[in-house]
């Protein structure tokens, strides 16, 4: 089972939920791996001990245009869905806009005179952390200056391989990195907070997941803060509320110290255990007793 922990905006508690769910799964002797897909600012490793091992470089193929061979027909520009080829017929100008290139290869196929070749460029890294000699955390990290982390995210998820449970800590927002993370998930947990900002961004995330046909539920973090509008909206929309995590200064302190709430504040362990049980029941409805 693959579950993605996501949120419409940053700072809602996605990492808090991901890392503590991982720990209760581990305590439950589940074969679990956590993948930090927030490749532009990964931080799950702060909460898990151990040195990273097996660092890999993630690369992408970048087209290179030989202007001496190019006939300036414009086919590569027309075929590129990402506007990554700057083209002017008169005066003759052509260039690859590397920040926009998605490594799809369409321009290579489009060019009939062989003016386009490819170079390999590094865009990020993958590292693995182990607990008790078993893979526990895979971290994707973009190199500074890399425009899109999507390929790094996809490679990190693929590196996780098959386990009873794979937890994906998604990047915030609803753009391509979010889509790349939730796409392979069997179930998506959206973490929000009961504030107008939280509700606004949750609504956008749910709209996106509905278009993708992804089953989902909501965890309300910092419950007790803000107002009741979020709860009313969830009821009106018929969205399942999976758990409430209270607005508690003790949780914030433990998190700020880079520690796991389920280890330091055992009174909160049942909250995450119940959340895990509810996610399992939702992702595999046929197993509900
Ligand atoms: S590889 Fe794809 S995205 Fe990149 S320039 Fe060529 S067509 Fe555009
Ligand atoms: S398809 Fe080839 S020949 Fe035509 S503009 Fe692109 S690089 Fe030049």
C-alpha cells in the first residue's frame, strides 16, 4: 500500500504526520519505508537517526542544438509541449531553455536533420537511511538551480520498491511535484489546519484529487486553533476527517527539537496508531470487519 501525506500549503504538519506515522508503523512491525518527496527542502531525515548511505546522482538528458546543422524549420519548437525551445525564424534564433525542459525527447524525434543531440546533466541526489539494517528512509534532494524536482521525486518513489507500506511525504502545493507524488498513491492524507488559509488550500487540493480520482481523507492539525469553518466545510463536502491533532505547545516544542512526538509524548501515540488503522481501512475497504 502506498499512501501520500500531502497539504495544499507548507507548514501545516505534513512532516509531523509522515514521520510519526512511519514510527508507529515500525513499532507495529510493519514492513514500512518513508520517502521524502519534498525534494526542494527535504527534512524527514532530521527526525530519523543514522547517516545517509548509497548516495546516487539523479540526472536528466538535455537537448543540445547544433546551429550549424539546424535548418530553422521550427519542428522541434512546435513539438515541445513545455515551451522549452526558444525559436525565431527571422532573424534566425534557436535555443534550449534548460529550466523548462522536461526531458521528454520529443524535439529529438522531431528533428529530421540530426541537429539535436543530448547531454547528461545532474539535477539532484537520492540517499537511503537504514534502521536495524533495513531501508527506512529514501530522501530525494534537488541540486541548487534545478528548476523541477519531478524526475527526482519519481526516481525516489521507484527506489522504494515494494513494501507492505510506503509512506510518501509530498511537497506542498498542487503543482507538478505534488501530482508526481500522489499519482502512484493508493490513498492520500491531506493535512490542514482550521484557519481560512488552511481551508482555502485544502479546497484546492481536494479539487485536484477529485479530478485525479484519488481516494483521500483529512487530518486536522493544530485543532482548537482558528474557527469551525473548516469542520463545517468538511461535513458539507462529505470529506472524511481521519484525525484531529490538538494545538499543543508540547507538540510544537518536540517537533522544533527534531524529535518524534510518539516517542517523547507517548500520550499522543494512540492518535497516530488510530490514524494508521483508519488509513488502512480506507485504502482497503474490503478488509474492514
Ligand atoms: S526534451 Fe522535451 S521538454 Fe526538453 S526541449 Fe525537447 S521537447 Fe522540450
Ligand atoms: S527541428 Fe532540427 S532543424 Fe528544425 S529547428 Fe529544430 S533543431 Fe533546427
